[in-house]
């Protein structure tokens, strides 16, 4: 591959560390891979002078630490460009190595070292953290080894409505001991500053936070609470279909056709869907499904209430009703749901006291992590910073080049033109957060009857 060559002349004095002025001995050329010119590799020819002490014959070279690390093949600008491409623009390591005209291992090692220096070893990345989120993620899709990792995020900007969330750390494993060990390794001053811990329904994270962060308040994410009610609704629908037809649901069954409409909020149903829901609940065989659907809708209405105090009262009344003795024994889905909500009642109701404390950014980061795992194939383990494992049968990938990574300067046609200066690439990463439905609009459709009336049958 023919490369466009840029020349960087180093003009520094020949003084060694002891301040001794030396005489010029010779000049050597050091070649460094630099920021690509567009996507064509660029090689820097650095002219480095070597000096010799006239008294002791000691030989030393000029200091070029500002251009590259000792014995490095990439310039500092090239390393920053590669790290930005892999982390921000999701460019594969193979594509980065091709643009820099270096081997895959050289580019991967440089990206890992620079990421550890700028991101992981940054002493200020834990400053100002008051709200954290914890979740698990499947890092390795293999039948052997540790597949899961625990992801910890800084949700303080999201809670304060001042910016996106930040990834703090990824710890191999998924258990109470893993999260507790990570919390115990942090300074005591930092642990005392944590006010809120957002999490899903995993009880291990809640127990670890209660032991290591006694002053922090655990908040269960609304999405997972609604997901628990949705699972109970699906289980009730399947059980009802099995009791009626003694088989699995088919495409022509009314229960199977309504499986998506049942998970839609009542105020978002179209008039046709409203009539289909009413026709489905008109049968006495679907009374249990109607009661479970009413519970599902009431939980959503509690989170969508304009006043948090009203929503908290609605959720508390819902939990108390589910745990009462009036729930028939045959409705096993509601009984199980009531036990789960009662066990985590404190974490569920804490959301209404701390609004905007959502674990959505923690869930949303799973997609960027999965993309990064596929792009940076050398990251066989989440915290592997040295000795990257080279995947088998690796081939050069040529994905679509992001427009922001391309240079707007056209390539010269003659090799004798003047050298150029490569500009650095800068971009701001954005985090996506998940929303929970739309604004509640009362009066748009008839609301379901309170499920308390159905408990008399």
C-alpha cells in the first residue's frame, strides 16, 4: 500500500538530563504512523539527532516524548484518533489498523493502553457522583467462562437533568458478592456521598447496596415493575388458553391475537382495539384475564400520574390489595406478583420520592457495549488491558466509514507536494435514555372498572 508521507522536523537543543551540552554525533530517522490523510495511511519521518558527551562519550537522543512514546510505532495523535474511532464512532480495530498501516495487534495494544490512561486511570472520573445505576450485561456469548458482567453507571447528570449518564466501571460476574466487593474497594468518602442506587429486580444488588451503602436509598426502576406486571398478564393469558383449548395458542385464537393489545396502555388503544378488548372480556371464561389486565393498567397509571404523591398512593393501594385475602386462590399470577411487589415495596415506592431516578440509561448502554464488543475483538474480557487475545480466522472488515472520521481535504496527486498537518477528531458521545409511555390523557376512552369489584365472584 502506497502511503502519503508527511515530514515532522524536531528542532530541540542537545542537552541531556544532567544539563551537559553535547556535540552532534549523527541523525536518525524514526518512522511513526500518524492520523490518516482521509483514509489513506500517513507516515511521519521524524529526524532525531543524537548527541555525544565530549568528556565521557555518553550518547543520547533528542527528547521527542511530545510526538510519541518511547519505542512506539504510533504518534500520540494517531493513538487518540484510533481511540476516538473505536469508542465513539464504533469503527473496528481492523479498520483502524488498515487506515494506520500497522498490524492489528499494534493498533489494539495502543488503543487499550490509551484507554486505560485516559479513561480508567482518570482520578477525577468518580468525582461528583451521587446517583449510581447497576445492571448486568451478557458480555461473552459462549457456553464457557464468565458470561455476565456488572455495569455501574453515574446517573447524577440524568437525575439533575444536566447531561447524559457516564460509565463508571464494568466488573466480571453477576452476584451480590461482585457488587459488594466493588463498593468496598471504593473510598469511604465516596461511598458516603452516594444518595440513590437505581437497580432492577435483582435482589443481590439491593442487599449489597444496603450493606455497603447504608445511607443510600435503593430505587427500583419503573420499567421492571411494569415488566413484572406484564409477565403476570402473559402467564394468565397462556394459562387461560391452556384451560380452554388444552393446547398452545394459535394465530386464530382470540387470546393469541390480543397478546399485543393487552400490553398497550388503555388510553393509547384505537377505537377498533377498544371494541376488540371489550369483546374479549365479554366472555365469562376470561374474567381472570380481565382482572390481571386491570392490575397491569393501574400500575401504569400510578407511574403516569401527574402528581407523584397521588401516584405513590395509587401504587401503595395496589400493593395492599394484591396482598389481601380477597384475591382468589386460582389467580396464581396475581398472588405471585403481590408477593414480589410486597417484598420490594420500599424500593418501588421510593421512586415517587426521588423522581427522574430511572435505570433506563443503564439498560440503554447495553447496545453500545454490545457493539463495542463486536468492534474491539481484542477485548475478550471486560477489564483485559494487557495481552489481548487474537480471535481466530480474523479478516479485515470494511464497514461504512462514518462521515465525521473522514478528512475533508482531497488527496494530492503528486508525491512531491508539501507536507500537511492532520487535524484531530473531536466528537461528543451521547447516551440514550428510555421513556415510559406518553402523557396520560383522561377521557379519551372508557377506563376499565376497578378490579376490586371482580374479587366477589
